[in-house]
C-alpha cells in the first residue's frame, strides 16, 4: 500500500475509452479485476466505522466522465469526506496552525459532540 493512501496499490490500467462511433469500449479482464480490488478495499474500509481513511481523488468517474482533481479526502470525520488540495493541507498542518487549533480545542467554548453508543 502507498503511504497516505489506504487503498491497495493497483496496477495502472487505462480507463475504458470510447469507440469512434461514441459507444463505450468494453472493459478488459484486467480493468475489471482492478476495479473489483478497489471496490473490495473500499467496502472493507467502510465496514470499519470510526476509523479515518485517506484517499487521493485522481481517477475518472466512469459514469459521469468527470476527472478527479487530485484532492486529498479524509473519510470518517463526519457524514461527508473532508477534501482539500495538497497546498491547503500543507497550510493547515503547519506547526503554528496546529498549535492554534489544539489551543482552540481546549477552550471551554468549543463544543464537543457526544460519542455514539
């Protein structure tokens, strides 16, 4: 597995292309195996509630054709993932900003959500 990305390393496989007549090309056996490995890993991660997972969104959504922008998403903090670009994460995780965030967390005005039982 790659550092920072909890999904298994899958060999690079080209995304199903479109034929000259506009019809989508049928995926190869290797493409199907790669997609299955990603889906199985995602299902395993989803079965572990409460754990943070990190994913880099750089794939093409095959249903919409939208290219991932390379954002880094953290799953498990809330209902939806927290997605930022690498530069934003670097600015957020500097020692000065981290210290300010930790200080703000200790402030009595900061609200804490009760854990689900």
